[in-house]
C-alpha cells in the first residue's frame, strides 16, 4: 500500500511554496508552480480510485482494521482513511475441489466446496486444498471427526466432501465381496463380539470391525464326504455329512486337515474304528460306507483286506485280550474280531522230492519233513502249514573257497548229490608251499544226524579235508606229489569215511582239480617243468601221429596192391573168356565159309586163298575207317624197274 500521509504533506508544502512564489515572481514561474501542484493532486486521486473486475477483490488495510471489497465495481477510497490497498484474484474452485478456510481472528474453520468463485474474508487463511473422494459401488471410506473422535462409514457410489473442517477420511477401501460358498470371520473391537459373515454379500467393514484371517471357502460336500468341526471354546466336535455346503461357527475349525471321504468298503475289506471317549472298538466289514463319528478314529491304519483262507493260505491270529495265538485254516473270507490282530498270512509249505525241512515246535522238538516221506520213512506230511509257536530251523553255513564267511542261510535242505569246492595251502616234504583246489561230490544221507552233530557242515568238511591234505602232502616231495596226486586224494577219501558218516554225509569222490605254488619263483620253475613235460608229450604225440599216418598209408598201399592183383586176375580170366568166345565164333565162320563153297570151289587150297583175301579186305576196311597208314613192302607189290634209251 502506498503511504498517504507523506503524499498529503508534499501537497501542502507545494501549495505553500506556490503561494509564496506567486506573490513575488512572474506569471511564468507561477504557472510552473501551479502545474507541479496539480500533478501532485492527480497522483493522490489516482491512488484512491480502484477498478475491480468480476474476479478481483480489493483488500484494504485501514488504520485499525482490514476490509475486503469484491468486484465488479469502481471503488474510491478516502486517501485519509487507509494505509494501503491491493487487488488480488479470487480462487476458482472446480466441481470436485474444496478448501478448508480458517478465520485468523475468531479461529473458526469452515469448508468451501466448488463449483464457485471463492472470495476470502479479510482475516481468512487457506489451511488445506483438496479434491473430493470418488467412491464406486464397492468402495467406502472411514470418516473420522477429529474433534469428537467419532468414526463413520461413507459408502459409494458417491463423491465425498468433508462437511466440517475437522473431518478426515481414510483412503478408499474395497468392500469384501463374498460368493455363495465363501465366508469370513469378523470381530468388533468395541464389544469383543465375534461372528462369521457368509455369502452371498457385499461386506462394508464398520470402523470398529476387524477381519480375522482371510476370505475362505465353505466346504461343499458330496454324498460320500463329511467334515468334523471342533469348537475351540467348548471343545465340542460336530460332524456334517453331504450333500450340502457347510459354514463353520464363530469358534469352529476343522478337526482334520481337510474334508474327509467316507471309507468305502468292498466285500473283502474291513476297518477297525475306535471311540476315543469310551475306548470301544468296532469292526465294520464290507460292503458298507463308514463315516467316522465326532470322537472316532481308525486304528491299524486305514481299511484292510480280509484274508482269503484256502488250500494254499492260512492266517495266524493273536487275541490281544488273552494273548493267545491260533492258526485259522478253515476255508473262508476271514475278518478279525475287535480284539484280534492278524500276525501273519502263512503260505502252504510244499517240498519237492529232493527237499527236506526242519521245524522246531513250541517244546523244542525237531520235526523232519521230507519231500518224499516214503524214501526216508517219515510220517510227517510233505505239504504243511507252520503251526503257532513253531519255527523253521535255519542253519548258517560257510561260503567261499576258503569258507571264511558264514553267510549262507539254509532253510530247505537239498538231499541230492552235489558238488563242493575248496581251496587251501599245504607244504611238501621239500618245503614247497602249494595252493590246492579240491572238488568234493557229496550228498546228505541222514539229516537228523547232521543236525545233531554240526551247525556248519561246509566249515567242518573244509577243516577236515585241509587237515588231511596238510598231513599227506607233508610226507611227499613235490615230484612225488605230482606223480601220485590221485593216490593222495584216494587215500584221504578212504581215511575220512568215519568222519563223514558221523555227520550223516556220504562223500562219493574227492579230487584235486588244480594246484600251483604259492611262491612266485617256485611257481615259475613248476610252470617250466609243466611246459617241458607238455612239450615232450606233444612231441611224443606228434611222433605217434606221424607213425600212425605212415602205417595207415602202408596199409592203404597193401590193400591197393591186393585189389590190383585181384583186378588183373579178373582181367586175364575175362580176356581168356573173350578169346575163347571169339575163336569159337571165328572157327564157326570159317567152317561155314569153307563148307558153303565146297560145290563151287572144290579145292580146299582155293577156298583158303579166298578166305585170306576176304580177311585182308576186312583189315583194309578197318584201317580205312581209322587214322592209320598203310605201308606195302616189296614182297606185297610186284614192281619192275627198267630204263629205256632215247631215240
């Protein structure tokens, strides 16, 4: 604001100076002085006139108070009535705008909301500006009156403006939409009350309400499903079966992890159910559908299969009330009673002809079952069920070439003859350590005697054979051992007959199948000896083979000569027979020729000459048909050579 008092002082001073000047100066100077005074007066008037538009407000600071003048108007202020003034723009509030205004003098607050052109009062101060909160159909805000502490819900759809300056709204919150099968647990903090709100609903939480947990699904139960709910306050358990949708109470929770399926029992199934309050047990057999009660539980696991007792299977049952055990062999579908426990399903033990088994009864007696009772003169059956309190006798025999590990379990004894292999060390009289591999062919003749005398037959046989071989091999040198190997084995076999008889075993043969020296150097020498012996045997075999081939060849030539002689004799005989036949035929021809020409050629000499000529003609015909040459001697051709003179 322009100060008014200094301006008035200048105007008064200027007027005084002008009067003094005019009284003693010229007219020109007076005009100048009066002009200056006029300018000063115009300036004062211009500062007192204000032109206000529609959006303007004049704020005047008086000497004692402050005033506001709203446009539009032209306002002239007494220059002597104010210290200053200024024009400000009014605040334009939109449809969704609001401001909180406080009167600085009275302290009162109010809310101005749009749409409007806001002209503030002389002492008004804007504390806060904001926009309204727009709420959809599923939204709401919690409005708190900071003066009274009261809270209320404002639900959509609407636009919320504070009605008083003391109202504060929370951010927009989403209402909880519950479907038909949903629920949520709520608690009122002001009263402590708890309840369950079920769908279908759009839930707007009151300011004092608190959500416990989250939105959960109710349990939709099929015909074979059920749930058990536990009231955490009273401890009561309720059972709900399908078909329906189940919502829990305010203090109820699932007793089990989830909804349960009824136990569906087939014709050969059963389940044991115990009432945990009374301790009673009931057995439910198929076909049925079992829903557990509030205090019931299944024992021995879930449902079980009944035992089909037939020719091949029996069942061992223990009565827990008396502790007695019985074997059920009656052919039926067996369901145990409420105090019975199935200990074991026992198969029918069937022995083949060569098998035997030992069963120890409850008194410790040994019963020997054979696959062929007639052969062993036994009255016990070959097929049987193991009776209560009886057990199959098991023997642990040693295994391996040196029988170090006693890990071979024997339940069924093989009574057939079989092989057993051993390996042990021994020394000859010339201190050569040998490793022998021995094969034994044996069988069991008396099983009761075997059981009474030993629990590890292979171990006993191995130690006895090892002892005997050490004793006998120590009495011979390596060379003698190699030459008399079979005799050593035979003598050991013959000496130990009583040892094997005492164990019910018969040894059919005992043979050393392989041996070698334990020391590498000795083994190499022995290998050389063996190789040389082998080479010598190979050479002898080769010579024998060559001799056999030569003899066979000679025998072949002899046989061939005999056959050639016989062939020549046959050929000679055949030639004689042919010549005899040919001569007889030729004689017959000649005789017929001679006899036929008797009348025409009476002389015998002439007929013979004719015959010879015909024979020569036959010879010439034969020669002419072949590739031969004909030569004539002078005796055959009558030639004469002469020389005639020339005329």
